């Protein structure tokens, strides 16, 4: 069995391993990482040899740490990363380059339709009728998008939203509220087969699916990092938040993962604070006093037009994994429009947690 794992901000770890009699055998770890002294790699392989095949990544990392020679230096490599690569090998996980990726980047659409498209396209990937898809959103109207489990009244100031003509919709994924205006955010979705994140914990899957955009930001001169559980941050502040939803495949079989991210290109912080109820507790656990300081827009950090930032991101993804331009099919769009009308545009869904 063969497993690979690109450590966020680090290097690629490759593991070849067999499971024999419930234990790991013939373990070989490789990659483009840096490790000193040379014999440390043999120590890693020996530590994994004979380990119970059901040992989780943290347990495998503990075995490695206990076996490393004193003074071992790892660069671009972690014991936990090796453990994850082993788990991915045992789970027969796939890699980004195993797929023919499709790009969808169409004109502005209503907020409720965006919510519906996420559900429909991810279900199509789960059913095997659509390839893994990167969809870049264009907003047809300003909106607040609340997480699946958030309280509507606790998150949104209804008077402020009405005063500014801002629609409120609820997405299918968890996480916090997003404030968006056309031209001021960059939002994208990844709809991917579940096999791509096999062997990863929920938290690790966020970092894994965000890694490409960290590289794209780096090419734009922005040093960004994944900040658990679901933020992308720089030394200037948070620039993005992510959320996920797992979709079961037909008949309960292997499914798909929806991973979507909203990045602040520019932001009207005063308006945002009139529309969102951002509580003191949320601020206190960030160690800051003002919501305005939580988000640092990409416009200021890059000096580029929003369209240029998006194009550079798309080019970065294509350079890594390949990317063919596609579109939402007529059948997908018809189902999404029906869902937008009957579910995502309904008070019953939006206020399901009052």
C-alpha cells in the first residue's frame, strides 16, 4: 500500500507499507524533506515496523518520537505527518493528481442559488457523475451566510440587515457567519471525493484542502498559514475562513466532501458590525478587542485587482494539479434552482435555528 501526505507548510511524505497479521510490515518512509542524522530515517522505519495496523496517527507519531536518536532535526517533516501518511496508505487514499479537475467560474448568482449549487455539485461528485470541482463564486447581491447550526437571531441584526438590503441565507456546513458584498470577497468551493481525505482527521482535512491556496497566496507575496480549526491567517490578521460538509454517496457508499472558503478582498467593517452580532466571547478567545482587527483584506496586502487575485489563484491550482474549464450542467442548474426556491430561500430553512 502506498500513501502520500503533503505536510501543510512543509514537504511531501511518502510511505509504502503492508499490513500482515494485523501489524505493519515492510515499512519504507521517503520524501523531499530534510532529516538529520541519516540514521534517523532507519529509526523511523523501525519504529513503525510491527505497530498494530489500527494505531492512529498520533499513536504512530509517539512511536516515532520515542525511537528518534537524540538531537534529531526535522525540516519540512513531522512525526505526525509520517503517521498521517501511513493512515492514508492503509485507507487507500487518493492524491490530488489522481483526478481530472474541473473549474467552474460563472457570472454573478443569488446567494440562495450559491448555497444550492454547493449541495448539488457535491452530491454529483459523490455519485461519480461529476469530476472533482473547484468553483469560484461571483455574488449577485450582498448577503450574510450563517453556519448550519448558528442561531439566526444571535448572529444577525435583522434591522441592520434590512437597512442595508442584505439577504440572510443559511449554508449546509457548520462554522461561523460570513458577511459578503459583490466585489469585496473571494469565495470558492472544492467538491472532492471522500477518498482524497481518507486517513485524515477532520482537522487535518482542513489543513490539507487549504494547502494549495496557501501556496497561491505565497506566490502573491503573502505569507499565510492555516490556523485551526478553520481560519487562514497572516501576520496582518485573518484573511479567510473555511467550512466543510460531508456528503454520503448513493446507497451509503463512499461520498464527497464540500470544502468552501471565503476570503476578504476588501471589507466595509462598519457595515459588517451593523449587520453581524459579534459577541464579546468570540472576541475574547481571539485575544483582540475589535472585530475590525480580525480581518485584513487582500486588496491592501496584494495591491492587485480582485480579478487578478482570482486569476492568479486559478493559475496556481492548475499548475499544481491540472484544471479544465467546465460549467454547471443544465440538469444541475435546474436542481439547484429548485433547491434555492424550496429550501435555501425559505424561512423554514434560514430560521431552523431561530
